[in-house]
């Protein structure tokens, strides 16, 4: 029996420690530890409620748009305008968020996860005429010639021993890695047309948005979107399929809890006040295996038994965040979100599966065609490769829908409504970040924030055991995984990165004097 500690996991957002116990080549137990403390819920107290949109976007540099959107939905609810958002405002919010989805999904596959499967050293003797690839080739060649892998960031450190792609596919994948950087830039530029800037958009406000549509900005947005749709169809999805063909055994790794949850995302009708019933492009819902269920937000709770918190467990809108770094028995700065007392996974897999089970014809065709290519059943989505496939297919679904939403904009018509802060109120914002279900809850007293809570995707996925000792979704996906070489546990990091963890969202350091929080060593 061996204990493997990977601390920190690289190529994710934030700081995550994973501990697994391996016996006879199989993971028998796993623990997921967030190693920093999040204090946003604490220092938001006493602020003007409209500050929440700006402050919470600073939770994360990768998905600030999602926090901005969830914060304004939260404020729409508390300020009583959640059914009054003009269509232009609703659509522009969707377009800003959609641009972030495309950028985030491309970022995850190429620049965070693909290096688990692509051997970049294959380009060391590249002799083609691609300027970007030539620069990578020269960079890698110099490091290899010097025998110094430390010169190879961001491609190192890495685990060795399981690179299966042919040299030609490796070379193309590195070429696409370089081009994906350009695609991400285009997605950011596209977002800024309506969001003002990225990250940290000032254009998302309670009551709608600040930037209205014009013929010029719609045309500029569409031109960039067309390039991104072409890249998704002709490069991104084919690359995911190429990886899946070479690593088909990873359809049998990382199953997890088998339960998924989606709050739904991209409002198609802003007139329904109940966010659990509002018509959304990717719908709300839950599923256990392939059995769909109805989502009820009052069944969301957060447990704190194994988190460094002394605040109570319960519904997020009723609880506070009180840190307790010396708490006995705890092992993480993450709480344990649960739905109806059970463990649920969130993210692209959840959204695509909920849409699939709800009868969305586009989701069903894309999923069925992809699975048929591999001769795999829908249950194969619950796997390391299934999560990558769902993310790529969702990217196409969202990008294609955005082109249609542009046609629905009406230049010259309103994009927001006037809002006023009440003396007291409560609100809830439910949305989907690229990484999964994102919820904000607010209580207002004397026109100030009395309580604010954020339950983020990676808190769901990377959570610890709960009050009933049920392991979190990521912990469960690791248990049962096969590990061929304990010195190179590539299976472990592949499973972890398939979730696209964002620990910057789940936990945060609050130290105005810059005090060191700890020293960590990769084992």
C-alpha cells in the first residue's frame, strides 16, 4: 500500500492538494484539499449591495464573468427587477457569458489538460514552416540540448510514461496549442465589445447591461464569433476525438458519484422570477445516472464537518462563513455542498447530460454521434474522456446559439431598467460558470449587505467528506482508478484536470500584510 501526495496539482486554477492511497495498482481512498481560505463572504458585509458585482468578479481571473452574472441575478432578485430585464439586456448578458465559455473551454483543453496526453518533445526536430510552431520547436530544442527540463515551462513538470499519440498528431496538437492562444485572445476581444473589458466587466449591472447593440458592434462581434466557431468545429472537437481514440481506456476511468446537477444557463425568457423554472438554453435539472429529476434550490446545503470552519451547516442563504484554522479533524478550506443530502457533480458533463435527458435535440445528436464513433453508451460520459467530450460539444452548442442571439438584438431599444436598493431584502442568483453550478445569496439590511454567500463549482466538485462521511465528487472519481506506476501517477492528474478545478473560486487568501500561509512540496 502506498500513499501518493500531489501538492500542488499544476495546470489548474488555484492551489489543490490530492492524496490517494494505492493498493495493488488501484486507488482505495482519496482526499481533496483546498489549501487557502476564501474570505469574500466576510469582507462583503457592510458594503453597498451593488458592490457585489464588482467584488465577486475578483474571486477569479478565469471566470469573473460568471461571478458578475450570478451577482447581478442575485441583485435582480433582491431589488425586485428579476422579471423586468429588457430583451436586449438579457441577450447581451448571454453574449458576454458565451464569449467567456468559449475562451474557458479552449483554455482548459489546450493549455491545461492536453499536455497530459500530448508529447511536446515530438516537435523538437520539426522542419515545417509554421512560425508559431517553429518558435516552440526552438524553445524545446534548446532545453533538450541543455539537458535542463526546468527551462521547459509551461510544458514541465510532467509525469512520464504514457504518451500514445503518433508523432504527426503530436506535432499538430502542439500547433493547435499555439493557435488556441490566438483563439482565446479573439474570444476576449469579442467579449469586450459588449462587456467593456475582460476580465472584470463593468457592463453587467442589476437591471440589465450598460452597452446597447448597434449595427457596428453586432457585426464586429459576429466576425470574431465566426472564427471561433470554425476553430471549434475544425480543430477543437477533432483534437478531442483524436485524444479519445488513443486513450479509449480513459472512458473507464473517473466514474465518480453518478449524480449531476445543473442550475441552467443563458436565459431565453427573462419574465419568470423563479430561477428554477426560468426557460434557459441549457436547462435546469438533476440526474442520477441516466434518470432525470426536477431541481429544487431549497435542497442545496453546505456541510462543514471536514472544513476549517466553525459556522454551521445548512442552506447557503441562511448560513455564515466563520473560519476555524485549528479545527480538529478538518482537512480543507472547502465546504461540502450537497443536494438533498447527496453528492452531485457539476460542470459541462452535468449540463450536457441534463439537456440530453430533457430531450434537447441538438445535445442528443451531438452526444449520440460522438458516442457512436467510439461504440460507447451514454453512461460513458461519466468518465475522464466523457468530461472532455462534453466540454467540447457544449462549446459548439453555445457558439452556434450565440450567432442566432445576435439576430435577436434590437438597436435603439433599452438594455436596462432603473433599480433602487430597498431597506431590507433577500436575493438568490443561480447560474452556470464554465466549470459548473454557481450560486450567490444575499441578505440586505439598512441598504447594506448583511450576509453574502457564494457556492462555486469547484466547491461542489472538489469538496471534502460531508457530515455523513460521503466523499466529494472528485474524491469518488479517484477511488477505483487504476495507477500503473506510483512514481508517475498520470491517471490521477488526468482525472483531476478533467474536472477543470478552479480553486481560486473555491478558496482565497485574505492576508493584508502578505503573511506566508504555508510551504508545500511535490511528492
